[in-house]
C-alpha cells in the first residue's frame, strides 16, 4: 500500500564503508566538512525531519569515530553493526525495525547536502511501488566496446542517475535483500533489489546539489553547497 501519514518512517544510513578512493586516513564519512563530519551533516538532516520516527545507522565493527559525534547520543538514533557490503548493512539495519507496517528511507552516509524538500517530495509521491530520488541524464551517453572505443551512442531520454534517499516498505525491502543475498545477486542499491522482486519504483527528480562524496573534489563542492545554504 502507499505510504500514509500514520505509517512509521525509519531512516536507514549504511555507514560501515571505508571509502578508499578518498585516499584519507579515516573513513570518508568522518572527514570534516565545514567543521563537522560528513556523517554529522547527513544524520542531522534526517534527525531534524519531523516525519522521520527514528534513524538507524549501520557502523563498521572497528568504528572508532562515531561516539565522538554529537548525534551519537540523540534519543531517536539507533546504531547497529553493519556488514561487508552496503546491501548487508542496509539489511542488518532493517532487521532492527519491528513494526511490519513501517517504511524505510535509505540514504547514503556520504550525501550530506540533502534538503528536507527532497525528502518531502519523495514522501509525497502517491505510488505503492516505492520511489527513489533520481536525476535525469543530461550528457550524451556512449557505450564502449571491448577495446575501449565507442561502440554506439545510448539514447539518454529514458536514462536517470539513481540517487538517495530511496523509499520502500521496510519488510518488503528486507526480504528482497535477503533473497538477493541468497541468490548471489549484485545489489547496487535498494531499487535494484526491489526490481528483482518485480517492483517498479517511481523516479522522483531530486536537487542537483544532493551529491555523493567519493573523490576529494566532491568534498570541496559540498563545502560550497553547504556554505551557500548557510548564507541564505
């Protein structure tokens, strides 16, 4: 059934990754971004949204940074042990949700520039197949051949970049991830797990500043976005 205002809504943040591409001395979610960690920015946006019941964060087994965050002691934050892969962390976080009528809003730890209006836009979508934030592809897309040269141009009209948050019934998503793991499927995001189950999630256009921090240049861009927001 579609999400209604009485259904409990949990935010899930997989934060057990290392982020080796950043080349940093710590997991990227703990790098500083305008005097706060990336993860602090992400969690504060979710914890401050009035519709979100609780935030569940999945942490690595040797995480030595989380307890120093201000958000670590928030009464609506739940921490669980994460897994080896992102999908494992999401599955383990979902297992902590006891209410079978609950919905889950899964968001990348390394997307600290999320706006409440993006969350609102996602929650307002009336469909019953779940929904994800996404961005239409604007560049010309090329498919490469085995030798690294262009094989052909891919029409971009129906192509979207998948973003987060991604919104699904918590129990259905948990079962989809369990079955995906049992089948040895490659689960790149929550929508891909639900697609395997025959679901057709909606694509909801999100803000372009909801970037994922993967490389050092992304960190500098996020600093500009957040500084601009604070100046408004």
